[in-house]
C-alpha cells in the first residue's frame, strides 16, 4: 500500500466554471481510499476547486488517511508537522491554507486529531464526504469542524452518482463500490470500527453507474468493497443474490471487456462465485484472496473462521473452475502467539499455493482490537526476521510466475502511454503491467501480445500479428 496523490483537474470548458481555489488530496491506504479521493475531487469541482500541482499550490490540502497499522497512522501526524510552517506563512495572506484530515484515521481518532495538531481545520470520516461543501463553508467562517458519525439512514447517500464530467475522468479502468464496511471482526483489524458494519449497495444503483461508465469509454470495472464478496441483495429476478449475480449482470453491459473484484474473504467465496470464474468470460483470472496465516492455531486466534486446509481446498475448487487463475494474498507475520512452527505452516501454505503476487505485513497491535490485548506479543526482531523469510519465498514465486509468461501470447488492455517514448502500457488478465512499442491508437483496445521478457514488476512484448 503506497501513498498516492490525486488532484481535481479544472472543470471541462462546457461547464464554463473557472476554478478559483485549488485542491490537493494525498491518499494513503487501500483502493477504497483512492476511490474516495476521486469522489471528493468530483464533489469539490462544482464548488470551484481546481487542480493543485503540489501542496504549496493548494488552498485546501486533504490528507486521506489509513489506520490499518500504527505506522500508517503516525504518518498522518508527521505529514501534519510538515504542513505547519506552510500554513503559518499563509496565515494572514489572501490565500489562507486549509487542512482537512479524512479517511480512517479521521474516523478512528476524531477529536484527538484536533488535540494533537492545531493545524487541522476539518476532520471528516468516510461516511460524511457528501457534506464536504457545507463543512468547508463552516471552515471558511473560521470554525474547526468535525463530522465522523455513521449515518443512521442511507449509508450510501455519500455515494451520490458521479456526474458525466466526473465519469469522463475515470479513463479506461474504473472502480465501482458495491459494498462498504465489514462484520468479520478479525482480531487484528480496525476496519469494522473505521468503516462500520457491512452494507451492500442495491444492484440497480451499481448497474446504473457501470452503464454510464461504459458509455463514457470505461472498458474495465473493478468492484470494490472492504469485503466485496459479502455483497448480498436482490437479483434481477427478485431472488436473493450474491456477487456472482452482480458480475453476471455487469458482463451484459456493452463495452465492458473486463471485470474484477477486490478484496475477498475466503468464507464468502460461495459456489456461484467460484462458478462465475468458469462461466463469465469478462471475469479476469486474477483473485486477491487474503489468507493471513497458514497456521490453524493462529487463524483461530485471528478469528478468521477457516483453517489452512479450508483455504487450500478453496484454491483447488477455484483452479478447477478456472485453471489459469492467478492468486494473490495478504499475510501477517508475528501475530501474538505465533511460534516458529506456526510460521513454518505459513511458509508451507505459500509454497503449496504458489502465489502470483503477495502483500506481507508485520503484525501491528491496534488499540481497541482484541489482538492488541493478547499476551505473547512477538518481539520486533522476530517479526523482521520472519518477514524477510516470507518475502524471499513469495518474491521468488512472483518472479517465477512472471518469467513463465515469456513466450506466451496474452490479451492486453492498453491503458496509457508508457514511461519511455513510443511505449504503451496495459495490463494482462493476471494484473501484470505489460509494455509494448506501439502507436497511441492501441489505447482502449484489448490486443494479443506475445511476451518476450520480464523485469522485476513488468512484462515486455509485442502486439501479435492478427491472423
Ligand atoms: N478486507 C480485506 C483487507 C483488509 S486490510 C481482507 O479481509 O483481507 C488489508 C490487509 O492489511 C489485511 O489483509 C491484513 O493482511 C493487513 N492488516 C490488517 N490489520 C493489520 C494489523 N493490525 N497489522 C498488520 N497487518 C494488518
Ligand atoms: Fe479486516 Fe477481517 Fe474485515 Fe478484512 S475481513 S476488513 S481483515 S475484519
Ligand atoms: Fe486503511 Fe481504512 Fe483502507 S484503515 S486499508 S484506508 S479501509
């Protein structure tokens, strides 16, 4: 998980609105935060906020924060420390700098942020972004504003449909939020506290958004949720339905070439969703399916409600449905009580599955989660050493996976010019970035590419001649 920046671009000429103020959003954490940053920018554009190229150039800086590990949270306070001088210098100028803290730290720490940093004007939780214009109005009057309530009524009010201008900015590949929140309460995790209980968005609303994205030129949709395969609702025939029904419906939309979803929990991987990987050609053969640990004792202590053998059996069923399915995972090392034997079981599971890509984290005790109160916390040095061993294994797996693509011809959806002149970059079905020498006219097309070489993170090849 890396920090990313997102800025609002100036309003399209058709709207004839000159931005008077400038916005800079710095996002941390997961894809949900990246998506929320787009929504915040969309919402503030009609308020006259245009693009700031840098924090120095901005009238409003939004830190869109992540609370998942201690280091992510502390980053917020170091960022705020760095912004202090900038804000001070502009205190009495015609362009005072306003600073907002949004995202999961805002939700989790609320007023504590005001106490720890006097540079913050606004603290806003993820469920309250639809009130940003009003909040900023109050800030302009000199108030310090905080809003971190979970709305009691319409949990999706803040997901107001993006307008046509906002949709055009999505490019070829767009996220569509299908559910928010999580009820799983894994004992290490803050998400159920920062994002609230699991709520699914009605099918009609997400089909409508997907249709409008497709009409605006989007070719790939990634369904997004903290626990995306917990989605449940009423399908088209009036029956109760799960995520497989959503995928089947979206696959009918003309123009949508590729569908993906993230992040899934193994327990919510039902038969219909497994079959969807066999039956829906647009559903890409890549699945991020976090397992966290390979030890049954640790999985139990983590409250994951499945064992290592269950996970392996699930992988086998998925691969039976879609033999070329590439799998990715999250692992936590050093959960309280993790012995060397427990960790060996994690290595064994990773070895058995053969992941195409993996994220791995040292356990970070989060205040308020049950894991933080467990005895037997693992010393930092042990975590560091285990992380290095896991990293060596999964990196070797990733290289082997990428290297095995050499000589294969795979469909690539071309998205944008590459870093080098004459280069165009796209994605393989398996989420690998692919670079080819080609003209700009291939952007937006899905074409067969023969892979000729690999680097640490990418594949290189040439567009295969059509037969
Ligand atoms: N909803 C997803 C991901 C949640 S957060 C899921 O269920 O898998 C992304 C990842 O961060 C998690 O999968 C986990 O591996 C990691 N993570 C969460 N809490 C953590 C903690 N306290 N310490 C270290 N890693 C953590
Ligand atoms: Fe956190 Fe577990 Fe929910 Fe994932 S499933 S968001 S790890 S509580
Ligand atoms: Fe972080 Fe919140 Fe996402 S804690 S991982 S930004 S849901």
